[in-house]
């Protein structure tokens, strides 16, 4: 299994702003879509009726490096950059598929959370193993 998960995103006109480039809020939609598909590949969140365990987004950042425009195709890559006791951090990049230019770099820290007890919990061993398979040493 590759340590990098990649999706393609087609930039719709409605995701741009008055300046003609992708609006800063749209980047977070692309990153969220990539995370969702990454989790699906890992088998995370396939049982939404199980309220005893899920993930909660604790922090997210996005550094904007270049502009993107309507009708472009972007690649969004996701890797695991850090695994802790109860949380893990994903590193994501948005690049222009055609030119390879990096549009944005992002991190997202997710915490394992028990919604019934409303508290954080340790990463389950089976999830830790799947995350380690997708982990990279440095980004």
C-alpha cells in the first residue's frame, strides 16, 4: 500500500471569488473531501451508528502558496505525518495536476473521541496499524 492517498478535484466556477481565483474557503472543501476519501479507504467511519467511537477535527491549517482557477484539475494528497496516543496528524498538499505547482499545504489533527462519554480515547490498535501503514517519516 502506498503511503500517499491522492484524489482529483475539478475546480468549479462557483468555487472562485471576485478576483477570479479559487476562494480560500474552497481549499478546505477540497481538503475535507480528500480526508473523507482517505478515511473510507482505511475503513474509518463506516459504522456511523456506533457513537462510542469516531474522530473529531481538533485543528486544521492551510498555507496558500499559489493561485488556482476555474476549470483546473487539482490533486489533493494525504499522508499521515504523526501518530500520538489519542490523536494523529495528516499532511495534505493541493497541486495543479497539469503544472505540478503546489497551490497549498495543510495539516489536520484528528482526535479519537467517544461521543457517548464525551471524552477523548486512545487510538484503537487496528486503527493505529492502518495509520502506520500510511505514515511517512518526514514531510
